[in-house]
């Protein structure tokens, strides 16, 4: 197997292919936005690379075939302003981190829960209780990602906040003479603040489950028993985001905005739409790139057996990123006795990112005292397959009060 050793210099804006002493070839508009996983997400598995083009620093990577190098060169040659694959910054925003949505292939635009802060902030407005969600993502080649989110129900609205960080770990760095100069690393951080509300809204229903919704399988939260108009529920939400990235000493930060709506119809039929990562851009080494903004449209419906012994929830999303074609996502969750959940997800990616995912969850809320502050707890696991690159694993927890 022939190995190509590729060297990148963001400061010089060129690529050298030194396999067999080949001559250097110019590649224009090389941007510091690239990091370990983003290329894989944008141009597919064959062009995956494990390096970063840092300013005034050379990072060594190994690709398994000349065809892979050619694909990579084509992807990097795209102008930063073009609406094509790999033309956006902060592509870590595309990496799924929350355990429960990941198990369903991220078909979560029309769903309701604390993780809605990542997919459609309007989902927070339909929560009648407060909740915490956290997850650890053991990603590819030593990359790790952490995630924390909280949704707090107030009489006037639900206020949510989230924090996510991704770290590459140590990467060997080389100077222009291919001499090792130590270690470098990357850091990526996201902070979110959201506000959402639903209509009609009944303040005395706080802490109780709305029977109109596809609710998470909590058993210690009593449903609303008073009469409520079973016509519709409408929720709207918005978020402001602070995005920071550090690439080998170079830093860049920007702000972005999310907005979404969710419509609940009779018979547990939910529709959602959201626009994410609007506005903002990042600049590294005089190269500016926009964020991976996206439009999401989702639908969800559940089907129940007698006495809710088993509940099947089906969700489907259509997602359009600013630098990719439409991607359809379908997720399925099967709940047994409001204790165990099995999940399956599928994405129709075209040689980019994962396609199959799955997971399971378990509720521990039956162990909680009805008078305790924490009224429920659950643990979730998700498995996301990346083909020949291997699998990734996410472990998450949720608490409600």
C-alpha cells in the first residue's frame, strides 16, 4: 500500500505532495477552518485526514491512497465563499453530541426535551418541567467532546443554556523543514442561551405532562387531568450562541443565532422547523468563512399499545446545510413500560459522515421519591457507525425536577 505524506502550510497557502519527490502544487484559498473531523464530514470518508493546516506551522498526515489525496486537493481548492462542501468554518457544530438524539440519527427537530436546544429551541417552550442533560462523546482518533444543557421552566417562558467543548488532544507539529517542534492541539467551544414559550399556556400545569405531546417516558410526573382544548399547541424559541475556536495558537470567535417553531396537532402529531447558526463568520490568517447554517424541518408521531405498555415514536427530519445538499434523517424509538428504550437512526448521507446509529436508554425515576427535588433520572447510550473509520460512543444522563 502506497502512503502519501502530505504537508500543509496555511501561512503560505499551498500543499506539497512529497511522495516520491513530487513537485509542489498550488492550492488556493486554504483556510484554517479545517480540523480533524470537518473534512470527513464535508467530502466523505475517502478524503478523511488527520491533520490541521495551522498558520506558520506544518502538520503531517497520512492518507492511504493517491485517490484520497486527489479528493482532498479538490475539496481544499474550493473558494471560501462558494456554496459547496467544505466551505464553512466551525464544522464541529455538525458533530452530534447528545446521546438520545444521536441514537435516533438526530431526527429531533419536532421532539421535545432539554436537547431541543441543539436542534430546535422551540421544543424547550413545550416543557412543563425543568431538566438537565449531559453527555460525553468518545469520537474518532482520540477526539473527545463534552456537553451540558439545562432547561428551567419559569411562568413566563422556558430558559435554556448549554455548553459544549471538543478537544483534539496532542498533535505532533513540524516546521517548514519538516523538523519536529513539539506538540499542538485544537479547541472548540460552544455556549448557548435560549428562551422559548408555548401557546396556549396554562401556568397551573407547571410540573405536569401535557397529554397532547409526545412526552419523554417519565413515570413520576403526573399528566394534566383538567380539561384542556385539544386543538393545537404552538411554541416558538430563539437562541444566541458564542462560538470560539483555537487552532495552534490562532483564535477566532463569533456569535450566531437560532430560531424555531413547533406545532402540535391532535393525536400526538408534531411538526417542527428551525434555522440554526445564522449570521456570523470566522477569520483565520486573513481568510474568512461563514458558519455551517442549516434549515431543519421535522415531523414526529407516536403509536401506543393498550395501557402504554409499549410506545413507538417515529421522527423524520429534512436538513439543508449551507454547504451541503439536503439530508433526510429517520429515527425510531421503542419504549417498554416507560423503563427501557431502544433507538435506531438512519441518515441518507452521500459518502459523508455516519449513516447508521442506534442506542438504548433506561429510566431510574421509579427509584426517586415523589417528594424529592429530583423527580427522575435516566441514562442513555448511543452508537454511531463511521464505516471503515470505526464507531463512536456517547454516554448521556438526564435529570428532571
